[in-house]
């Protein structure tokens, strides 16, 4: 049994990060024969992508994917810790699974992802959720086959969570959700330690993937017919800072661009590491999409300081204006309201910033204290009603700008990667260069292609269009 430890997770060592290749021992390959698995994924794209790896690993063990958790022999929850409601959702699901397991004793249930890295969660699992068969963390996904085999054979609860990240594991198999756009990890972990954020504890220290491994993966994706890659990391602008040679996101974007993949996106950026050179590279290469996710978190420099964000409102706006010099660019953001000590004036500053930036998209949240983070220790006197009121006001303002920005596109041609049939009957859907969802009437043969679509109608969260 290996349990998580926050003190260990918090430490940042200078220890060199090595690379190892995933390799499955022969004897284990049949443990999933004639069995079905179901994975429920919570949280960010990083988790989505981890689930793509986990699915492929399970299929190598003989498992097949179930269309519903009720038909599965193995159910795995890939969890998220970022806010309390992500926790609640996973624990709610565990409640349902407990009943299922009472009826079907041979059902295997596992938990992985960020919640597995939390001391308190593991403590609860060992005391109150003894029926969960196995747990593994974010640093040892590659160990899944062995942990699962032990859980099946020993019939005891298997918990294997590393507190500290170890090597970068290359060569994990992958079962991608899309045939046209692919997530590609470029780095793991985060060293920024924003005071509210659990990620540096659950995902460990910043480790960049070697450029050659990333480019090899993308060249392969191009050969397989992929049109778009989304370069993933908690703080992609810090890519390469942990190398002992000079190679950064600017250089990587340029190299990825030369692979001739049609579309490149990257996320998430932190304003601190966003260089002028990056902006020039984005302008220079047409296959780097003009769509930047640049979380601001607050419009008050006082709150930004308490959040440990390392920039002021003015510095954010200066960077925002530079990014806006990229032709046709769309900027989206994340905003937290109700951070401890946020006054009405601070909140008004956030609204002022939104009114200035007129974001194309924004994800808005109420501050959620996460055990073990510095912000969770701050005295929080703001009543929940006030926080909810601020969130509602903020949402009204951000929504107004989503619609206004979308309305500017009506009558214009936009380039769309057609992804699938839309939920709207008879229509297809995809995303524009600027990452806006668009629904339009078209033949199914267009799926997987990049084409011009004329925007006919603007809504708050999507566009309608017709093929030109
Ligand atoms: N409470 C509320 N929102 C949070 N986020 C991260 N941690 C918290 C928290 N403790 C938000 C930030 C981040 C996004 C991924 O989630 O806005 O950018
Ligand atoms: Fe969390 Fe992002 Fe800050 Fe890292 S940069 S600590 S992931 S909010």
C-alpha cells in the first residue's frame, strides 16, 4: 500500500526527471478477457486524455468498452479535485456504485485521478469505502495493469499512490475520442502554486516532455489523418523551463507548425510566462489557431496578489492588448469570484476588466477552499449569498460579450473543422479557428474536413451557419 502525503507532494526537488517507456509484461494480458469496462471522467482535458490512455491500456488487457456503467464488469472513476462540486459529483457516483456492488459482488470498482492524490480522500476511502477495489494516482497511471491484477487476485483494497512524481512515461497506448483532433501532452505538473489551487499538489512538479517525443507523436497523427492537435499542460507557457538547455514554447510551436498539422491549439496559458516572441510565432504560422485561453482570475490587483498570480490588473491588460494584435484573435478566460477578502470594489474591478476585455468565452467560478492550499487558511467572511450574487452578475456581463462577439461574425465566412453530427437533428457541428461551436446543415461526408461556413445566426454559446 502506498498512500499520498501532502508534505512530500509540496516539495520541489532538483532531482533530474528521467524518461521511461511503457512496457506490458506478457502474462497479464488476459485479465480482461470477455469483460467490459466503463470509465467516468471528471474535470479538465488532462483527465480526458489520461482516460484515453487508460482505455487503451485496459483494451490491451482484453477488456472491451461498455456503453453504460450498468453493463460493466469494471468501473473506474477518473476524478478531479479542482473545486468541491467535482468532489461531490464523484462521491455521489460512488454512492450509486455501492448499491450496484451490493447486487453484483464480482463488480470491480476503481478510483484514480486528482482526488486519489488527496490525503483526506484516501483516508475516507480506507475507512468508509472499503468496498472500492483499487486506487491509483496521477503519477502512476502506467502501473494500472499490475494494480488491477493485484486487486483481482488478492481481493483486498489495493491503494498505490505516489506522492512525488517520478519519471515521464512515454509510449502509453491511446484510444482517442476523436479521429480528427488529438490531445498531446507537452508537460505535466505545475510550479506556480497559485494560493487557491490544488494542482501543484495533485499533479506534482513541472516536467516538460522532450521535444522529439512530442514531434514524433504529432508526425504520426498527421499520417493518421488528424487535422488538429491541442497541446496540453497546466501552464504551457512554462514549457521547457525545466530543461538544462534553451527550448521553450515559442520554439516548440514553431516546430509543431512545421509538421504541417492543419490546426494547433495550446492550453492553458499563464500570463506570467507569455512572451512577445510567442505572439510573433502565432502571427507567423497560419496553422497556429488565433485562440488564446488566458485566465485572469480577478480584476483586482489586491486579490491577484492574495491569489499569488504574479501579475497586476495593469500587467494583464498590457499583455491582453499585445495578444489582440494577432489578427482575428479570440481570447477566453477563467474568473474566480468570492475569494477571501474580495470587497464590492474588488468585484467591480473584475467587472470593469471584463467590460474592457470583452472576452469571447469565460469560465466563471465561486472560490472553493481546497484543503492543504494557503487560500483555504484565509479567513473567509463573505456570505455564500453574496458570492452567488456576484457570480450571477458576472455571468450576465460575460454572456453579453459572448453574444456581441458572435453577432459580429454574422454574414462572414469562418473556417470550421467538422467534427460530428450535431445534437440538432440533420445538422453537423465543429469549431471555428477561434474555437467557437458552429452548427450547420451539411452532408455527413464532410465530417473530418476543414471548410468554409457562412455564419447565419449568432447565439450566446454557439453559431448557426450554412456551407458556402
Ligand atoms: N476555487 C475556484 N476555482 C478554482 N480554479 C482553480 N482552483 C479553484 C478553486 N479552489 C479555477 C481557476 C482555474 C480553473 C481551471 O479553475 O479559475 O483557472
Ligand atoms: Fe493552478 Fe494554473 Fe496556478 Fe498552476 S498556474 S497553480 S494549475 S491555477
